[in-house]
C-alpha cells in the first residue's frame, strides 16, 4: 500500500513538473510576442507612420510586456511550489 501511495504521489509531482514546463513554454511564447511588438513599435518611427499607427503599436507593446511579466511570475510561482512538492515527495520515499 505504501508503495502504491508513493507512486501516486510521484505522479502528482510529475504533473507539477509538466505544469512548470508548460508555463516555461508560455513564457518563451510571450517573449517572442513582446519582441515582435517591440519591433512593430520601433518600425512606427517611419515617416509614413501615422499617430494612430504609433499608438496602436504602443498599446500592443504595453500589452505584450504585461503578458510577459505575468508569464514570468507564473513560472516563478510554479517553480517555487514544485520545490515544495519535490521536497515532500523525498520525505515520503519508501526506504
């Protein structure tokens, strides 16, 4: 019974690890989106860009930066919690 419980707990921790990996992939995607928004914003320095173009690019850049900040916070929090689960799993390890 103890071994069955440990295997179950191990699976729970594996799910937490997968969650961290998924959040890291989301973070990488948000980094790409922020970089694309930055490029668009910089391109609006072109003489033919209108003020509307510039404002839209500023808005996209701000939204992308906020999204990236949230993604980084999500990764940090999930990683922090994963450490807790991994430490507790080691304590539950059958000897």
